[in-house]
C-alpha cells in the first residue's frame, strides 16, 4: 500500500489486530478500523519488562472509541493471552533486566526468538474461533531492529502455513511493512489527523524499558533504547517533511 491509496469500501470481514498498546500497533488498529466491518484486538503477556504497555491498551481503545465515533461500532472485543512460557524460555533484554546490546549474530538482544511466529499462530487460532479471517500486525522491515520474524517473506510463508493448517483462508496484513517510521506518522495523520497523532503521543507506549517518566515530542520513553531512538528519528523526519511542505506552499 502507499500513503495515497484511497480508503476502500468497507471490507465485510472481521479482522483481529495484534495490539500491544504501542505506536505501530495503534496505527494498525486505526488502519483496520477504517477498512473492516468488525475489528477485535489481541494482546500478549509474555513476561516483557515493558509490561506497562499492557496497561496502555485499554486506554488507547477507549480513546479511539471516544474520539472517532465512526469507528466505535466496528471496534469489537479485546483479548489478552498469557504467554508467560515464552518469557521463561527466552533469555533476552525484553524479558529480563539486562543491558540492551548487539549480539555476535548482528541482532540486538531484544530479539525474542519465535515471538511473532507464536503470536500469529495463537492469533490465527483465536481468529478461527471468532470468525475472523484477517490478522493485522505492525511488523516492518524498513525501519526496524533486524528481527527475522518481522520480514515480509517470513510472514508470507506463515500466512500460507496458517491457511493450510486451519484449512481456511487466513490473511496476514502488515500495513507498515515497507514504511519508514516517518511514513508511519504520516499514515496515522492520514487516518485520523492531529487527533490520532496526539492520542499516539499521549497514550501509547513503545519504550523497551517501560519508562513513562519522560515525555518527549514523540511520546513517553527513556529516549535511549532502540525502540525510542527509532520512534524519535521517525517523528523528527516526519515533522521536518511537514515543515518543508508548509514552506513550499507558502
């Protein structure tokens, strides 16, 4: 998709959004609400050290419903699954108190092996039971930390496997896959304007360290972890593009 694609006629299918309470998943939720007749959300508690994101989920859902009445009737149930076993078998900087650093294989130690594979498999199981046939995730391979389970080829292969394993078509939609973080801010602006971007800044949580004591122009976070740095750089680039566009239009 591109940022200039017109919003299509409402898709009658039900979508299940993998919703962490962070910026990317909130944009994906808004994207799904603008497209599908019914949208449900799914979060995972896997022992993440930034567990505060789970507290943000209901606030974001509540604010989306309050500020965007056209989406309210489309927003269905929320689900939260306990995947604490993943935290028990993952010795990573996302599931234990340790410094964030690059590993010998070139991946940051925030990589939780198999996380997205498990998330989507459980999501597909729930979707099947709920009558949903679309899974929406915020995976991206443009501005990201190099996680192999965020790559388009991985998710295309998983879509095939899920559909075969369930003997029912299961679409995996990743609207942010080829967008930069700046373009993600632009997409949220396209979907909901300043209100949606302000909601994202104030109520979502993306910082790996779970820091909500420091507020920046782009939202709350430590400002130092890879997630905060990507978000800050993307926001700065988006603001610069906005300023440039206004200057040219003057």
